[in-house]
């Protein structure tokens, strides 16, 4: 186990500022696992400094003289990530004019840091699992198995167990990567480290822009430590740079600092329930429009039932409004006081006419009801035509009324071959 002086030496070597116990423990684990070849999974929020821990692991390992490459899996397009990591043969795909070595080949004997591993496509995950299990890989467009000796360090800012449940991440790969987990604490859990980091950034920017370093009053320090910093160290650094450049007064109090701390906003958008991740990504304006149409159809059906019950001879009109009150919740413009409740029925006997022959025989006349169309496309087309007519063919206002973007409306006009009215 490292003592405090050894941990402090590692901090100075890699430019890590802070004395938080959570930070010290993460450094302790990184230093202990570095001499081994074990796979490490670094977890932490975006901007919390996960890459620094991958450099600690590489620099304190026997592979420190080998190559170190950091790769952001989320920044490489899905169609080219296999080629980037494992290489390809000449002519294996369009544009492959010559053979190329991948990162796992050129860094053999060194360390690869795969950041945002949760963004890696499932097909690439299967290839990575084979490298971790057997040290083998195959280039794109080749059938030859090649060997590599690479240590893999990964990082993510998402919960991989949730990704496994959603089918977006392989379970076997998760347990293979999570041999040694290291959790980098977010800035809001590091206490006084926030002020120490601010002073370091203020000093660096003062030297960069040739100005006097900014200082914080005690109330500004409290304000700084109360802020949650969703962007972590990266956000704190940006705020320190803004203040260093924009403020003439080099002493910052709490009121001035609050101008640079963004207000924490709570989203009022509807929340998607947990479910299939792919289905959530395909949730579009069209799905919203379909939902509106289905809700409208349900309300119309309920209203039909209500009208039928009113005109039915067996109806009990006194209870119908109460039973169907949900249909009138949003009718605020109706003055219901002008519609008195039905008076109770008069139970007195009415005179009976015995001359039954005077009545004509009443026959039910059969009639056909037009079957209502259930096509969503026709409903959608009808809604678009109504919106265009309502707004005199102005697509901007029609799109706003439909709750979709003008670009989406233009695409649907082409899709349904709707000409301007």
C-alpha cells in the first residue's frame, strides 16, 4: 500500500490536484494494478479526468517504454472502427487502396486506452473480446489470424450494467473488462479540491494572458463549493478562464461569481420509460403524431358511446354525465351553469289510449354505416392537409401547429405527394 508521500509524488508527476480521500483511493488502486497485465475499467462522469488514470497505469507498468494510444470509441464512425482498431487489407472495402495496420497491431507491447467503451458497436465488441481472451485478431477483409500483446484499459461515463440489460453491450465483455474497477469521483464529491483546482487554473490563465491572477472572497469560495459542476473539471476550467479574461476587478465576490455559474435547469419534457434503447432512438415526430391520432380516435369513440346512451330508450340520463366526466375536463369555454341537470322523471301515470289501431306500425329501417378508415398514413395526410388549409399554405405555421419541424413537414409533403393548396 502506498503512503501519502508516494501518492503525492504520483499527483505531482501527472498534474493531479486535490486531497480528497476518494481521489487518493483511486490513485492507490491504479498504482497497485499498474505492474500487472490485468484489464482495468475506469468509471466516472464526463470531464472528471479518467484519462489521467490510464496514463498512471501505463507509466507505472513494465510496458512504460512501449506505445500508449488513447482512442475515443464514440468519435469513430461505426463503419470504420473495425478498420481503425484491427486494420484492413487492400481492396477489402471501397476506398481501401492499400493495406493498413490497426492500433492493436502497432501498439503490440504497449497499452491501448479505449475511452467511452459503452459507445463501441456490438460487432466490434465481439472482436475486442477475442483479443482479450486469446490475444488474436483478424484484419478487415482477411482470413489470417494475427497475434498481439496489448494491455487494454477502458473507461466509460455510463452505467454498463444498464447497457447490458438494454442489449447495447455484451455481458461477457463487461465482466472481462471489469477485472479491476477504478471509480473516479465527480468534482462535487471532492470538497475543498474545487477551490484548489480553481486557484491552479486561475494561475495558469494569468500566466497565459499576462494578467494578475483572480482571487475569490470567502463567500465566493462557498458559492463555488456549493455548485454541482455537472461538467466536472472541464467546466471548472472554462469558468476560471472566462473570469480571468472578462473581469477587470481581480477579486471576485459571490455575486459576480454567480453570473458565471449556469443555473441548474430542470427539464419539463416528458420522460421516456426504460426500455429498448434502439426503440428509444427511433422515437420521432411521426410517433408523436400517431399517438395524438390514436388519442383523438379514442375520444371520438367515447363520444359516440355517450351520444348513443343519451338517445337510447333504456338510458339513465341523470348518471351519464357523471360517468363520462373525463370527456369534458378540458372544455373550459363551456358555461356549464347554462346547462341545468335533467329534472327527475314525473312518476304520475299518463292516460292510456286504448285505440291501438290508430298507431302506425313502425319498422326499423336498416342502414349502412361507413366504415371508418384505420390507416395511420391517411389520418396523418388528412391532418397535414387541414393544417395547411388553416394557415393558408404557410408551411412554417402548419408545422408548428402539427408539432413537427418544417423540414419534417416538407419531407412528408413529398412522401404523400401533396401539392400546395
